[in-house]
């Protein structure tokens, strides 16, 4: 294990998590969703990196965003084109240091990437749940993860970390399991989805639900609401980036077209880029999960009926760091700052940091020495 | 006619334009589009308010935005639920004072509300043009309007005014017809469409072009790409308003739903509002025109090949006022300010004003004493 001096050094040569594989946790106990509906059993797909120490006190749970998954570090084979989605942050000597921490990342309940969700078989009918799967909330996602944490025999997490929808889960962990969370690190998130963010999700859902391929959720693979899902994703992708970031990447660049171009041909590079984002997404994501997860986001409101964020945080014991990003207009700095302010007002140990990055909401997924330093230092100062 | 003192008084009782009717201007001369294609003749639908003076020196041309039309003031009958889209700005004693000015507003070429466009009959084939109609540019819109101005025997316009796409036309008028424009007033606009704005338009076009109802533009009325067009409009509408404006209007308000609500049911008021916006739009707008006009916006780039806005403005003689709106994130204040700065750099008589309104891009369409004052004073100081 490295000592703190070495950890703090910017010049330490970071190691790689290397080749990983996923695990499946299965719970045969009934799971009751916040809406009251139940499923008889469920599975969560997850990965871990590093080793759990003897007293099980070094576990970090990483919560993923809407379209993320459990594969946040390492590769499945040396042929993989890309490592997990937060690979630059997780590994031996990296900010989330697997020499010190046992890192867990679980796919969410209701998802479509190995955890039980609408595409899973309902054991009571032998057919996929589809729309009969209960609508999960952020609280449900966290409750299901807590079962996994039980299974891993972890009483108390050293830290829960997540950005965007993962940041919502992070906050919910500190609220719902105050005794089980030592610290939280929430990035690019919000204490409640505002109307603009609901509006974007609503348009995405409309595109899916009104696609003739939707078929009330009973579509067959390859004949589903692909156009609707890709349009939803294209639009959402714009909200994940900034105008400045797009400008820098594309600068109104045009594709070379023949003079006889048709209206259907793509003219600007940014159009081509978005079309590609939409197509890739359709090949890996389930439309029902997309609708479910966006609903979970839209219903997220820590202010609740009391209208008080301080009240929501009353029982939190975790030390907290909230990080906003200057160019994030989906969950702008102000919304992140409000979380830290409310924690402080509620008498908690909380900080807010703002990272000046120009790539919008998705900045939290990108490499930044400043972001790395904030995360590294927060985890060192246990 | 009012004298200036009375015009400046905030307490002057403004009159109404009253009942109006539209006119159709028909040009039987060939019209050549910037792309080189031609049509043998065309029509522009327009309205006028006030009277042209003897020396024809008091004409103001109002240019409309993407989804606007020629009906910007007055009503067609006393039963009309709403007057024209800028009624609060145009009328006897109003900022664009019809006691002093002869105001013209023309529907754009390529449009779908009475001017010649894709849904018009091609006289050479007897069938609607549809996709055989040439793609208009902002410059084409202005060139067609210039023919109308010729027909009205107006040598020189006292002012060209417009917001958003209308602002682009306003700038183009000053550039293409420097001798015919005495002043310009451009609001909530941009010297070039940036990648983020192109991206939103691209998603809207994708939704239309990939709707099974698109049929390569050969759809029949009532069986067209209605879903695609309404999704495009819903998304675009979000870009016309601000998060603060939405928050103030909706504040996460929910509709009353029965406990057995289905996924298709609308949960948040903002969703309901957007759905309605989409539906209304489908009933009044043509999908081909929508694609054409968004293309015209996306291709708008006054920087051009030289990359210099000053060069673009080199021949402008018009006095200019550019107005940006603090909460406009589609064409933010900075993009408006750049227009005035470039005009000043090019040695022109130009000003920039910023109006603090919280309703986003569409603020220019709303009532504001400050905005009214800027416009009134600019027109008085001839």
C-alpha cells in the first residue's frame, strides 16, 4: 500500500486495474419497490476492483449514470477498444486507489445490462416483465444495492461516489442508510430534477412512446422503437455537452457532399456525430429501461413535501464533497452548490468544489488533474 | 401624428391596429435561389399596418422567426382569440407606431402559410413542389422580400426589424441592400448558427426524416410525419424558453392521476404543455418547410469563408441596434453583442442593448417596458 506522500504525488505512475470480469449477485428475497409493487427475486450485475480488507472498512461504491453500467474500470480482454467508463479515476495509485480501496460498481435494478429489469424473465409467468416491471425510483436503486452490500458483508461503506443519476443515488444512500455510509462524493448532480430537465426527458419519452415500433412495450428485438430511442438519445446527448465544447470539437465543420446531395444526407459533422451516438445507443440500451430511468430522474426530489432540503439531510452522518462543473447546464453548478449548502445548514460536514471544465455535464467523465486531485484528497482525508 | 414628447410618454394610451387582412404579392418573374435553382414565379403573403407617406420614406419591414408568420398585429375578426404575434409592439402610439410608420410583415419564401413553398403547386407540373422546391437561404428570403418592397414602390426602408431567424434576415438586408435600408433592429439573433443550435435542429430533422410518415416528402395530409414534427417542435420549444421561466411556470407541478396510471399518461404539467405545443404545431406547419427553414438557419454564417464579421458588414450603411436577452441560451447575449461589436469595428453606427428578461429566447416576443422603450427610442431617433 502506498503512503500518503506517494498518493499525493502528481508524478506517481498510476497502474491499471487490468482485466476484469463481472459478477452476478442474486437475491431470492422479495423486493418491494417504493410504489408498493414487488418482485419475487432479483439479480444485480456488478464488478469489483482491489481487495476488501480484513475489517471490511475500505469499500467504495461507485454509482453509475443513466446510460452507464457496472463496467467502470479495467478491460474484459486485451482486445477491448475501450476500458470501463471511469478507468482514469480507478486503479492502483489512481484517485480512487485500488491499492487502498475495494471498489464496487453495480448495475441498477430496472436496468438492461445484466441486472433484473423490464427485459428479464418474470419467474411467475415465464415471460419478460416488460411494462409489468415496477417503475423503480432512485431510492429503489439504492435499496437493491444495499442488498448487494449486505451480501458482500460490508457493514459500512467508506464512500459512495457517483455523478449525475449516480450522484442522486449517492445522496440517497447518505439519507436512507446514514449508519452505513462514512462519506459521499456527489458530482454533476441535483437535489431535484428541474422542469427543464423533465422537459427534455419528456420529449425523449414522447419520441419512444409514439414510435410505431413501441407496441405498448411488446416489441420484438430489432423491430422496437429504434427511431424514437435514437432521437431521445441524440437530444439527451446535446444536454450532456456544452455549446463551447461542441464549438471546439466541430466549429461548424461540414462533411464533403456531392453537389446533388439529398435532404436526407448529413451536412454538418455535428449531425453525423449525433446520429452515430443515437445508433450506438439503440444497439445497447432497452427503450423500456430508458423510459423507466428517465422517470426515476424526473421523480427525484429531495425537497419532498416539506420543501426543505435541510430536513431531507437531517439524519445524514456522512462527510460530503459535492462537485459542480462550470459548463454543466443540465445540472448547473448552482444546483450542486445547493446540496452542500443545505448539508452545512443541517450541521453536516460538507464541502463544495467547482471544476472549471468546458465540456458540459459529461465533464465528470473526463480526465482532469483538478477533478482527480479533489477526489484523491477527499478519499485520503478519511 | 404624435409629437416626440407624446411618443416618449410612458402614459400615452396606445391604440390598436384593429381588424386587418392579408394580401398576396405575386411575382411572375423567375426567382433564382442562391443554390442556382429557379422557380418561374412566386407569391408572398403579407400584411401592412399604418399608411405609406407621400415620399414612401416611412416603411418598416418586420421579419418573422422560424415558426412565425405575416400576421404580426391586429386581428382578422373581433372573434379572434389572439392578435398577431407582435401586437403589443405595433399600433397607433405603440413602440412601432403606425401613426408614423407603414409597417409591412411578409411570410417567407419556402414557407407554408400563404407564400410559395414546398406545398405550393409547381406551375410546370401541376403538382406540389414538395422536395423539388429549392432549399431557401436567409439571403433568398430577403431577396424575395425585396421584390415585394419594389412592388410597394419603396426605394428605401426606414427600418428592418426582426428577432431570431427574423434577426438574421434583418442583418442580411443591411448587407445585401445597403442602399435600401436606413436602419436595422436585430433581436435575439446570431451572426452564425453555432454547433449546439445546429445539433438541436439536426435532431428535429432526424425525428421527421425517420418518421415512417415522411415517405420522402410524398406524404398525404393527415398521414405525414406528425410524430416526428411534434417531437421536433417540443424539443425546439425547450430551447426557446429558460430553465428559470419553466421553473416559475411549472415548479415541478404534477397532474392529478389515478393510482393505476399507465406509462403513457402524462405526469408533469411541463410534459402536458410540451405535448400541446407539439400538437398545435403539427396542425399549422408543414414538415418540409420545417426542414427547409432549419436548414436555412443552420447554413446561416455571416463570418463566411473569410472568417471575418467586419468584412461581412463592410458595405452596411444602416444605423443598427442589436438587442440580446439575458436568459436567452439559444442565441445568448454574447452572440448578439458580437454583431454590434463587429459593426462598430467596421466603423458603423451601432449599439448593443441587453434586456434582463427571464423567459429565454422567446423573451423578444413578450411584453417588456424596457424592450418597448429601446425600440420606441431607436425609431424616434431617426
